């Protein structure tokens, strides 16, 4: 990071303040201008001005080229108890409980949780505007999901309790972002820290003359050795406190699982992601901590470091351009992989270089999500995943039919089906397929037991219908919950898994984790494996080294830790793998993406895959470069861990 002692660092902020005071008319009654994270916050006494002069505020943001937020000065806000009483009198029919109205003093916002958020923006935002003007608190309308989410409630409560600390953090970030560029020797370099020539521990360091930015910071679920478990930040001589920003593309642990580790060792900067990614990341990390504790293992971070990461998270919407360093702007786009997953676009310098990092992405519409975005203002370097770069997967329709077929045959022979699944994305799609098949009479209505944190994750999905596919959005907006069915049974603490397995009735069990590397799925597998009438269906990628991968590769014995003993389990159950449900793009989809991306990259960096898959993809891209419209001199590379690539010298 650059020293704060250089005088002209403050000049740009004073210039912005002067411009704001000169451009906004006196009737706005501007009281102060603060720099809070990536936003320039203007406090005014005249509430009506905010609503009546929206164009003036937009023009101001365009003039200073910053994100401008206008808030009401504290002196013009009603006291919280008075404001709550007024809000409830106006919106009683849309607010189910008084606890659903929560005040955030830091942001001057009133959070209103409601199952009918659209009611606040109907008739030209009449209700929204009335609350804003009459209370002085800006309403923040949050959808209250039909399934209760404990993690959403806990997050909101924690962040508001820590409001003073968060304000201090945001203003320190604002100082670092909104300053002049000091160094003029422009360069851009990326270093592979994890997830290159492998799947797991994804992380990339992007360096410029001004800043150091991490793209993802995940763990490797297939190993417990720290050297191969974590990104190799230890090998490049950079301390966590020297990082300016962290960008998380999605919540899966192989991309976000070690973000708390950075806070343990001194990082105090911002972590940028979508709001849904924030919720899911915290849930997965807390679940991981609980799981490892039960199994007598440990992680290189604790629960308090997860809380630190939450407090330092800055959430962004798709398409929102945001300064994250003096010389870098970030925009997130839909990646189509899981709820809230994002493609990260970094605009470095004043047109110096543009890096697009896909993270995990899916260039195909699914039941759950729309396909990944392929339109960017400019792309110089494209970092693209190649998990399935060596194969072509069956279609979604074929995969759904095969899933229903295997379940039906197993039920007909009075067996039970175990579907180990990733809690996010795959589980929700499988639930949709099973529910629809039962409604259509394609499957008998046997019990479907849902175990692990799948139900909590599903609740989070219903809180963000705007991020789901068009069909699901329509159903949720029509007050339907497409993720539930009378046959679905959420397994609670009082239900013994052995009772479910030992009962004589056929059933389906959907449980985490998807790779049998922990979670309730392992216990079900141990109890079910020796019965040839049962089936196990893998519906997601199995990382090298996990129990799921070993079973998929043909192992017919498994050693499983039970308490403090190792138990040998014989595998006689049927083993099936249905790859078409993957949230990753296969080779055909990746090539189509490169052909349809509107701005063609000059350089393509392939990562996130086993060596054979990545080399196959690289070779195919080179062969088809002209056919799909890539530049004739496009450079396609497959770096290894700790390789650095100079993008601009």
C-alpha cells in the first residue's frame, strides 16, 4: 500500500468536495461529504431534494466519475421509535412483525423486511418516498423469504451492532481509494496462487504499480496439507496487510473458503462480492468450522475471523461500476454458476488494460439460473475456467431424465437413493427436478429427506428471486415456492439418520457434502453402501483426493472415520454419475462463449482444471481461433502455480 503521508493524496478528495458544494444548489442544504468505501456520500438536510432532483445527482456522479450516495443528515431524522411507529402505520399490511423494521445509524437507512417488496415501489415508489420524506431514514427493502433463514437474520443483526466499527472501516477504505495515482510506471501482472493446473484453492494476484488485488482465496477440499490446501501467498513475499482489495466471485469453498484466513494474519481491507455470495459464503464457512470441529480436525482460522470478513464485505450488484483502488475499477456480471456468482471485470488505469476473470461460469440456461454474461465494454486478457474443458456434457434435459430414471428403478426394487450434493445450486436444481417429476406422475411420492444446510441455502435462494431464472422469478413473485413439495422432509436434530436408512421403505436422501469429504452424506453412505438395492448418484464434480472421487473411480472399499475409529465399508450399492447438472461450462460451451463474447480478448489464460482437461481446451481454442473470430495473434496459455504473466510492461 502507498504511504498516507504524501500531501497530494488528499487533494483529489478536496477537489471532489468543492465540486459537490458548487454543483448542488443551496436548497439541498448539504452539510458534509464523506468517502465511505467506494462511495462518495453527500449528507443533506432537505429530504425532498433527494427525490425531486435525482437528475442533478446523476449528473454530479457523472461529472466526478464516482458512485454518489445521498443521505439525510442525522439532525433531520426522526427518532427510531417515532420512525418505526410511522412506518408501521403506513405499511402494516406488508410488514409481518415489528422486528422486521431495523435501523442502521451508520447508513441512515431503515431496513424493512417484507414478503411483498414490490408494494413499496408501486405507483412511482409512493410508499418508499413517503417513508423517506416523513422519517428522514432511507428505506432499504429486503425480501423476507418464505423459508426462514437464520443466517440472513444473524448477519443483519451483527453488522448493525458493529455499525461504528464498520463506519470507521468504510472511511479508511475511502481514503485509500479516492486519491491521486502516485506511480506513473504503468504495469499489470498476474500471478497464479491456486487453481491453476488443478481444481481447488483458486486465487490470483493482480498487481499494478499502485495496487495489489486478490481474485478469490479458496481452499483445496482434496487435501489437508497446508502447502497444497491454501493459495501460495506464502511463496511470493506479500503480507496480507499489503493487499488493497479482495474480490470473491462466488461462495464455494474452493474460491472463498480461506478469506477469513487473510483476516487472521492481518488483512483489514475490503472484500467485494454480490450480496447473495456474502450470505452463502458466511454460511459455508461456519458450517465448515462446525464440521471440522465435530470430526476432531482444525482449520487455520476461527469463527471470529469469519465475522471479520463479514464486517469488511462490500456488496455490489451486477453491472455496478466501482472503484476498488486508485487505478482499478471493478464490475461484476452474472456467471450463471450458482446464486450470486459473478464474472469479475477489472478496468486498470485510464484504459491501460482490462482483465476479465470468469471464475466458475455456466454458458447455458439452467432451471435455476440464466446463462453467463458475454457482453463487456472491453477485454484485453480473459482468464477462463476449464474444469470440463476436455469433455462435452449431456444436455440438462437428458440429465434430468437419467436422474428420474435411476431414482425410479431404485424405488421399484425397494432401495434407497443417496444424492450427495453441493449445498448451493446443485441441490436446489435436483429438488426442482424431483418435485416437478412427482407432480407430473413420473416419480412416486416417496419421502425425500433433505439433510445438511441445504434447506438454509434454499431459503437464501428465495430471498433473491431477481437472481434466478425468469421462470423461477415469475413463480416466486406469484407467491409460489417452487422448492417445496409435500414429500420433502427436512431432517432435524431429532431425526436419527440410521432410522431413515434402516426403515424398510424406499426414499431419496439429498445430503451434503457433494464430494463425500464430510457432512451427513458420509454417514448415509456408510450406512447404505453395503446394500446392493441402494444407489448413490453423484451430480457434481469430484475433486481428486476426495472420497467421492475414489468411489466414482471404482473403489469398492472405503475407510471412514466413525468417532475415534476407522471403519472399513464395503461398497455394493449401485454407483451413478450424472455430469450434465454441472454448474461449469463444458468444452462446447466454452468455445461457444469465446465465439459469442462481444469484445474479443487478445490473451486467454486457462485455469481451474486438471492438466489434461486444460491442455485439451487450450489446443481446441488454438485450432478454432479463426473460426470463432478470435484475433489472429491471440495468445493462449495454461500457467502453473506461482507462474507470473506480465500483461502490460
